[in-house]
C-alpha cells in the first residue's frame, strides 16, 4: 500500500531514534560522564575480554563486506554480461567480475 508507506516509515524512524536517545540517556545517567563514546574503549585494557572483543568486531566487519557488495555485483553482471546463454566463457567472466 503506497499511501501508508511514508507514514509508517516516518513513525518507525522516529521510534528507533527515540529508543536510541532513551538508551543513551539511561546509560549516561547510570554510568556517568566517564563513559567513552566507543564501546570497546570502556572494556578493561589488560583483560582477555578487552583484547578479544575489538578483534571480534573487526572480524565481523570483515565478513560483512561480501554481503554489501553482493547486490552491486549482481547488478553489474546483469548489465555487463546480459542474458547470454550459459557457457564456459560467461562463467569465467562472472567469476572474474566477482
């Protein structure tokens, strides 16, 4: 329903923004101004958790890159290779593009 999309999107975005503000306010009131903006900086630097969590974030970010590039690669394949019949040359062209 196209008529209800914009109002639902607007309400959803305002709700998410309100939850972020509420979450930040509650945590600021709870932990005070000593809290650093990057969450991993709040972990104890000498502990096992303080060393593993930033590495886990970096690894998860690295694994997300193919997910972000997949729609673009599908679009490029469709534009550059077209709807040709399956062949070995087309398969290797797709592999090279990816």
